[in-house]
C-alpha cells in the first residue's frame, strides 16, 4: 500500500477533509484536516479516522498508523 492509497481512502470517506499522508508499505503517518473534527474529543477524532481504515488494518495492509487531526482553523494557526 502506498501513501496515495491511504489518502484516497480517507478523502473518499471523510467528506470535505484534506489528507496529508506519509509512509509506505504498512506503516503510515496521516494528518487529516477537516471541519468534521470540530467539537469532537481527541478519542472521537482518532476513532473517526481509524474507522475508515478498519478493512486495511484487519487485512494487514496497514500495520501501524499515526494520526493527527485538525480543524481548518487549527491547521491555519500552525502555518
């Protein structure tokens, strides 16, 4: 699996989000930016992203994933 595959999966399932993936093989780091994360707890944000990748994790295509999530406002403040 490639980083672009992970990006495509997440952007298809998390409407309106932008995904910045890193990694290859089965180990990835993803930064996901979207309004969907507004008002959610950190755990809920992680669960939302993991839920999109459940099939790939279960099949072993993804072994490890590190997730960072931001609203567009939080992301803009980092830049």
